[in-house]
């Protein structure tokens, strides 16, 4: 290969090694630089939330989606005055709406803090304790199972084969006497 313009400490010219992939922080080739620049970076802490559809995964559809008709219903033949029915509907709906807003204003942020801490602890324990323990257990049990298997094949297989040969020579016949 042709000499490089980089002199060595002894004054000799040498060829500088060129990495095809380059450094992950400063890629040498254009293909790797394009791959790194194409990936959009999204910060999960500043993502936009949907203020219209606040339950996009439908977590509470069958639990708290309760309307007036789901709670209070008058069967055919038993009706109150129309004005009472309308006032009851309005009272129920407005009370439920504003009381929920009041409760969420008072307890929403503290509950979000508590649930955030809880799920952070749960995630931490899962990532740093549960999964490593399970993986460690599986690795250890694999070693133990191999030793156990060798012991079973060494000691039990000959015994069971001998017992099997002993009982294989037994012949049973059934006779019916009249």
C-alpha cells in the first residue's frame, strides 16, 4: 500500500489503519453517518399528550364509563314526572363531572406522584433484581439438571434395565373355567 503522509516517531512513513465502520460517535463512512442521523430522538418526558382522547388504550371503558342511564332507570309503567327526570339527569351528570374534577384537582398530582414512585420501584426491582435472579436461577438449574441427569443415567438406568429384563420373562395367561 502507498505510504501515508503520517510519519512515525522514527521518521518512517506508515499507512494509517482505516476502519470501515468508524467510531460510533464520529463515523468515518457516510453510510453509518446517515444511519445515525435518520433515527429521530424522542424524549419520553416531554412528549405531547392528547387532551381530547385521554384514554387512547381504553383502560377504563368498562369500569368507570358510567352514565345516568347505567345507574338510574325507570321501567315501563313506572315513570316519575318529566321535570323530575330531567332535573335528576342534570344533577347526576353535573355532580359527577364537577366532583370528579374537584377530586382530581385535590388528589390528582399527589396520586400521580405516588403511582410514579410505585411504578419506578416496580420497574427498578424488575430490571435489577427479578430478571437477573431468574436468569441466574436458570443458569444454575441447568448445571444441576445435567449433574442430576448423569447420576440418574449412571445409577438408575442399569437397575431399571435389570428389573425390566427380570419381569420380561414372566408370562401371564388367563383361563376361563366353566
